[in-house]
């Protein structure tokens, strides 16, 4: 039985990856390792918490001694590293926490894995350290088509027929790093450490850089769940600047599928970009959210447009991100299964159907209940 540690597994993306691996690979022992900060919520995994191949371990990735002991006791074969501080606004206010968790936490995992795997007779054979990063490490792209144009960005992929391009440039795996926020700078540093452990020690690593994710179980400080909740309660929708910043959006379950594929079939020491082929201006996403929430709540479609409130732009706010995933498509055959319009409908329905989950998170009740549940186990 392979033992796989998934860090940050109680978070948004991590919980989807844990669920996929637990259900798809009953022969694996999946360890969900999470510190349970504000963004970690074990309610995200209630449907699989009693599965025989699932184990939750509460741990800080910065605790080197504890993780090294876990590696030895559980005979860990693979690490899928998602644990990170990820909210840009928080990083601007508290860069030290981001440097500690994202850089030193990653280094702690790498060193523990190195020491344990190198102590084995087979050493690195059959082992893998998979580091999940972000497209934000690349910096920003120019907006040469501010009104958007239809492709071709890649004429070989059917999914790109729905891709809206706002410029000729896209992030590729060889794009030079140029981070602009404390968050992206910390992620960039962690990426460099992961690659350094391959180049220096021969550790079998793989790195992926992904675009914005959306879908169920996302902590409601992020744009889509926050605005769904605000529209539901008819609260203001704060939009940075003029809302013209462009992001590439990917449904979270498609990201989890890509992680599964790359973990098992990706080439060692390679980088793969994962994107949704769906560039959207923030203001356009917000208008889609308003129309969708209004319709599903039985309101007149678009009647809550007046909730949009423009606020002072974020410091160092990158204008455009766009991922070129053609390497992943050509080498491993992955492409997104949902386009944004379909995915956003599915996402809005989920949050409206799970108002108890949303209310528990926004009130903070989720932390009290699951902390007590963990202590009583």
C-alpha cells in the first residue's frame, strides 16, 4: 500500500484532491495533513472521513521534527504539497506569515523527505514530491486586446473555442518569474527550493503552476463565494479599481484531475502549467454571478447590479494572467471538462444549496465544532 501525504488537505483545492484520491485509490493510504488555520475546514471532507484508507493528521508544515517523524512512522512514498497561505490581501498586511508558511514550510517538508528517502535501501525509487504553485509567480501580462477577442490561442484544443484572449502573450513553463506581491514572491521562492532539491540532491520532484480555481468549498474571502454570499444577503460587492483585471479560471475538480494525472504520469523535474482557457474580466464575472444568483433565487435577473461598489485598487494589482496549458494537453492528454458558464452555474447552485456550510464558515462555528471532534477522537 502506497502512503501519500496531501498537505493542506482540509482547504479548498486540497479537499477536492483528498476526496479524489481516497475514492479513486482504495489501495493507497491517504494522509490529510493540515494545520487547520482559518481556511482549513474538515467539514469539506465529511463524506469520506470514515473511509478505511483515509487519515487526518493535524500538523504545521513548519514543524520539521514532527513531519520527519511522520515520514518514518508512516513510510511515506509521496507528498502532494498544497498547504500555503494564498490570499493576496492578507499577504500585503502580513508578509512574514506568508514567508514562514510558504517558504520555510516547504523547505521543512523537502528536508524531511530527503532525509527519510535517502535512508531507504531504494532511496528515491518510487518516490515523488509534487509541489502545487500559482500562475502569479510569473507577474503580469499585457492587455493588448482590452475588449477581448476570440482565439486562436491553440487551434488544437477543442476547449479553446470558448477562450477569450485579451492579449497575445500567455504564461508558459519557461516564462521568467516576476512576482509582484508578498504572496507570489513567497510562492516563487518555494518553487525555487523544490527545483533546487532535485538539482542538488536528485529528489524526484514535479511543479505545477495553476490559474484561479473556483467551485464548492472555497473559503468565502475569495471573489466568487464572497460575492455569491453578498448577493444572497444583498450586501455591497466591492470591486477593485474598475474591475478590468483579467484572470484565467479553472473549475476546481478539473484541477484535481490534473494533479492526479501529473502525480502518476508527469515527468520528474518537469513543470506543467494548468489553466482553464477561460479569461474573464472581474467585472464581467461579477455580472454573471449577479444574473445567476438572482435567477436561482427567483429574483428578476440582474436586479442586484446596483450592489456593485467600486473601491480603491489593490496595491501592486496585476492586470492580466493567462495560462498556456498546451504542454499538459500534448504530453498527458488533459484538458478542462467545464467551461466557465457551465461551471459557474454549478458553483452558484452548490453554495445556495449549502447555505448551512456557508453560514458556519462566515460565523466561525465550523472551527469550534471540528476542533472538538478532532480532540475527542
